[in-house]
C-alpha cells in the first residue's frame, strides 16, 4: 500500500475505533490517523500470529484487523494513563 492509502486507512480506522470506544481521548485528526495506522500494524501482526491473515489493503478483512488493533492500542493507552 502507498503512503496515501495508509493515511486514508488510518483515518477511517482511527475514527471507527474512537466510535467503538468513546471516551475522553485527547488529540485531533492527526492523532486519530496515527492511531489508525498503528492499529493496522498491530492488527496485522496479531492477525498473522493467530493465523487470521494480515492487512493487505482496503478490504473488509483488513479493516476489521486494523480496527481491532486500534481498539487494543486505545485500551493500552487508557490503562497506562489511569495508572499515572
């Protein structure tokens, strides 16, 4: 995937992840894109590890893996932030 595809997918995945887990998360559009891109990496890694597939483009399977990874990142972020 090209850089523009990663940014577009990051935006879509980040927005979906924040809709799935609403809450007081700071950050605007840039942080949402980074959350989505990070979610794609985490989701692809976990999906490959579990034999579910990987993130290969803008398709439903990749989107689900990416959203799952982004939600996982949000959970970790909120857990770490609570401990402070």
